[in-house]
């Protein structure tokens, strides 16, 4: 395992009922907000590695050429494929991945989806950038964390993971888009 310092940052925009996507599997229109998107892009520019699920990878081509780690059960372990790095967590542990890809440490951005958010909840976030689209709901949609399907709010899950709300910013007043950054206490 690498002893180099690694910071893991999660990023999500959610509805009042803690959904990242509607029942159709798509991000609700009301959560597609320009101010949030620009903030998110600036954050990704600061990352040394962006880790996302296979569906998110396929839906969002890597136009900026960021260093991407795609999680999929179709990967044998940790492998180079189609210009990205692919990873099957059941085959290779995170400490081994971190030691191989970030030997000098660095900043990791985790933009989901749910399986990826759950995976890094177990590994440990140093920060979670939780944006809320206030007044938006998506019943039957995809929850941020699987625990949110068992009635735990995103805030409860983050608190139980040892994070605390440190800073809140209104990203778009007219659209009721509010960001809270949770950090390890
Ligand atoms: N609002 C937000 O902030 C936000 C954030 C993220 C995503 N979304 C939206 O949510 C929807 C998709 O989310 P999603 O959760 O269904 O998709 P996703 O995480 O992008 O992709 C799911 C796939 O990732 C792989 N995967 C995830 N966790 C894994 C694990 N622990 N081990 C092995 N493979 C794993 C699997 O790929 P294989 O099938 O290849 O094995 C799985 O089918 C999209 O509409 C997306 O735009 C919204």
C-alpha cells in the first residue's frame, strides 16, 4: 500500500428525496444546472484521477482527456482499455490501485453513480461536495447511496461516515441550487 497522501472527494447533485437520477435512469432536468456544472468542472480540473461507473463513462465522453478510472465488472482487474484505465474492485483492492496509479499521492474525484459512491463510502471520503436542487423530487429514482433506499438521508449517511458540513454556498439562487461541502472531522 502507498503511504503517499491521497484525498478522496465525492461529487453529487441530488433531489430532496436524495436521488441522483429519475426512474428512467436519467439525471432529472431540474438537476442539470449550469452553475453546478461549472463548479463541478472546475473541481474535476483539480483532480489527478476521476473515478466513475461504466454507465457514466459511456454517457459522458472524456472530451477534456482527464485521467479516468472506469469501474466495471467487465474488467479483469486493473487494465488499460480504450484510452482509459478500467478497474474491477472485486479483483484489485483500492490500496493496490492507489499505489499503482498515484504513487506520489494526489486528489481523487468520485462523480458516481450509486455503486461507485457506495464503494468509496467504504474506502473513506475526505470530502463530499453535496449539491441539492431544492424543491425537486424523483420518486422511484436512483438513490445517491444505497442506504438512502433504506430511509437514511444523504446527510445521515455522510455523518455516519465521519464527515461534517463545513461550508454552504448558494450556487444558483433563482434555481434553488445549494452546495454543502462535507469534510472529515
Ligand atoms: N446527480 C448526480 O450527481 C449523478 C451522479 C452520477 C450519476 N448520475 C446519473 O445516474 C445515472 C447512472 O447512474 P448509475 O449508478 O446507474 O451508473 P454508473 O455508476 O455510472 O454505472 C453503473 C455501472 O458501473 C459499474 N459499477 C458500479 N459500481 C461497481 C462496483 N462496486 N463494482 C463493479 N462495477 C461497478 C457497473 O458496470 P458493469 O455493468 O460494466 O459491470 C455498473 O453497471 C445516470 O443517469 C447518471 O447521469 C447522476
